[in-house]
C-alpha cells in the first residue's frame, strides 16, 4: 500500500520544495531553474515577479497533489488501485495545467 501512494506524495512534496526558493525570490536569473523564457531572462524585475507567481502556482499544485494522495490513500481499500491511480493522475495533470497556464498568463501581463 505505501509503495502505491509514496511516489504521488513524493511528487507533491517535491513541487512544494522546489517552489519555496522561487516564492522567496532566492533564485537569481539563470538557465537551469525557474520560469526560463526570453521575457524572464531579459529583466531581473520580470524574472523575480514571474518566478514568484510560478513558485506559488507550483506550491499550490504540490499541496493539491499531496492532499489528494493522502485522501485517496485513506480510501484505498474501497477505491482499488485503478481508481486510486486515475484520481491522482487526473489531479496531477489538472493542477500542472492550471499552474502553467496561470504562470504564463501572469507573465504576459508583465
């Protein structure tokens, strides 16, 4: 049972961990970490503003993934593995799409 929900929980916490330095504006412009597109790399002000929002989006995505995993793990016996994976995968894809769309929407407004 633990082996089934651990990867999902790990991904949720990984997203939260990756997002914290972005939210706190601790990541300077670079080519490896953050929202790295031509517009963000063109200005430090845009870099920090866009990456802070992207960090918050990634943090909320991670929280949603972790909470969904914990809730579905509680009902694993009733759900079964196929429904467990379907729910967690659907939440994973949905929150990532929302995070990416919102991050780029905000970037386009800068």
